[in-house]
C-alpha cells in the first residue's frame, strides 16, 4: 500500500498533504492541473485566511506573499440606514489575502519540493476513479472534485437547513478602489452585502470585491452582465448599497481582467463525510467536498484548513482506516465545524434582537467593536455569542431584551 491518497489541491487537500508529509506519512496528491496551469487559470475565489489558519501554515513552514499591503489589521463594518450603523474594529492578528492562483501553486511546489508525489489527472475524477485509486492506498480522502463529491457524499439534511443558494455571488479583482490594508464589510438590509479586501494578485495588490446579492434583489443583476460591464455596474451600486466604499472609488474603477471575475451561487450544504467504496475501502470527505459554506463570513478555507489538520492527526494515530475510523474522524471534525456552520448560516437570516444590541454597542464602544471583528477569527466563540442573548448581555453590560 502507498499510504494515503488525497483528491484535490485546494487548501484542504494541500494542508492535509503537507501535514501528513511533516508527520512522516506517505501521501499521494491527485490534482486536476499542475502548478503552472493553476497559476494561469480563472479566479477561483476571494479568500481571507485568519489567525488559526496562519498559525498552522507557520507550523508547516509555508509562509508566502507576506506583503504588509495585503495584511488587514482593521476592518470597518457598515450597515446602511439613516443614520448608518458602523464601526471600525482592530484585529490582533491581521487577516491575510492572496489570490489562490498564487498561493496554492506555491503550496503544491512546497509539497513536491519536499518529495511529495503528485498525479495530474487532467479532469475531475468520478467515484469509479476514486475507487480504483483506493486499491493502491490505505485510505482515500476527497477534498475536491465535482463528480466524485456528488456521487460519493450525499447531502446531510439534518445539518443542512437550506435547500438552495441564499445569495447570488459576484467576485472580482479591481483597480481603483484603495482603502489600504483594511477589510470593508457593507450590509444593505434586504438587498445583500458587499465585501472588500486588499489581495495580493498576479498584478500586485488589488481590491477583491465580493457582492453577495439576495436572490431577486437589486444587487443580483451584476451577476449576469458581460465582464466588460461589471466594473461600471459596481460603481453604480456602491453609492446606494456601500456608501463608504463609494467614497474611496476612483472614476477609473476597473476589473483587472476577464479571468479575474467569478460568478455563481453556493447552496450551503453539509454532506455525509464517509463513503464506502466498492473495493472495500472508504473515502473520507474534507473541505469543500464535505461542507460548502456561503462565503459571507469568510470561513470556508479556514474551516477546510482546520478539518484537514484534524484528519491528519487522526490518520497519524493509526488505522485500520475503516468505516469506524471514518465516522469517528468525521465527528471530531464536526465538533470543530458545527459552530462555524451555524454561525455562517445565521448571517443568511435577519439578525436576532440581541445581535443588533451587540452591533449597536460596537458603534459606541471600541472594545466591543474590536471583539465583534475578532469573532471572524474565532468562529466557535462567535457562535457562542450570536446564539446567546445572555452572552451578549454580559459583553455589553446590560440585561438581554425580551
């Protein structure tokens, strides 16, 4: 047997491969494209990596693109209204944003440079291919792959409260919108959200802007426009839905290129994490193969990194890598993932009264503003706060509402 087979070179698959390599466990990484092809592809996402993820990367020795211009030490949250509710919070460990077309190939090069084995498949594998690979490995871990995921890991209805996308997404890289190293989170009630962060790209530091449109609302049409018209439409939307961003937009706001645009809709879903393969082995899902989150709270890549680490530790503890191992590992991952998933899903609904109380306190108290923005780096505590009027009352120093 040739150790562990890992399908997918996203942050989950690469973190798992590098961690197993560090622990002295053989791993083979099955990827659709090599590092050069990844660098030349379309924008895959707009991701900010946070404290715990960065700490894992430091332990792996894979720090890349640490330009201070893409390290965010503060963030502004603005909720449209008359007057608007807004505040700036400070972040103890800066968030870090790098185009994954730069970052993931660098991690792949780290893995191969340390002796890791990579198989370039040229296409997304199906379940039958994963089963064939499993006969050469003690365990298959699936971190990506549209066909294999759909075939192997069905939706878990008990953990998936939504059956359709809650937002229509338009992500792009832009020039002409410079706020410096600050994250900007803008909420237009009933319409959606517009998020901006500085990101290291192939053209240097630019603004990554994500429009999260409520389906059928006034932000959604940008998702259907030709790429050449997207920047002009964004400039038209900002004054109404993200006025703080509009104040910093240049007349020459422009999309960096047609490949620097990503559009679609993500149905938030948790899938079954363990599949029994026809050949007698199992496949374990991690990352986006297991949980697909709306990017509204920026947790997808961070959760994928965390669960890959948990899976690596479970694998290092030894087999047999059977169904019991798979379910035990999945429950360990779910203990970490459950609060993240619940917290992210709560952002897709109207806020509870005690959450509004917390945000109002943040608008007048710097300590509360700092805490609210730090919650993005500590989603387990974030859910403990958002799900508890009592905890909010403790934070703001007055009893909860009715």
